[in-house]
C-alpha cells in the first residue's frame, strides 16, 4: 500500500513537472522565454572590484554595468576600424 502511494506521488510530480516544462519553457533551449542565459567569466580580482565599485556608483547591477561596458567597447572598436 505504501509503495502504491509513493509511485502515485512520483507520477503526480512527473505530470506537474511536464505541464510546467511545456507551458513555461522554450522547447529549443529548455529555458524560460525572455530570460538571458547565465554565464560564468573569470576576472582578475582587481578588475572585478573596480567594476563592482563603478556599478555601485552608477546605481546599476554589475551585470547591466558590464553589458554597457562591453557595448561601449564594441562601438569604440567599430569606430576605430570601420573596414572590419
């Protein structure tokens, strides 16, 4: 009797998971749509601290601050090398 209840709960969990997964996850990536992926990057501690301080001063998250910094760097390089 106990095993039957346990198997019923597992199958109920599986059904709930599948409903959630098919309703809220993208079929191609398995992520929720509209969210950017999380990535890991390695930074020198000093560079990280400088970026963190700059992001706090500008009242932004470090992720948003880094995105803006990367976009500015790409724009500067395009201006410096318009042929590429």
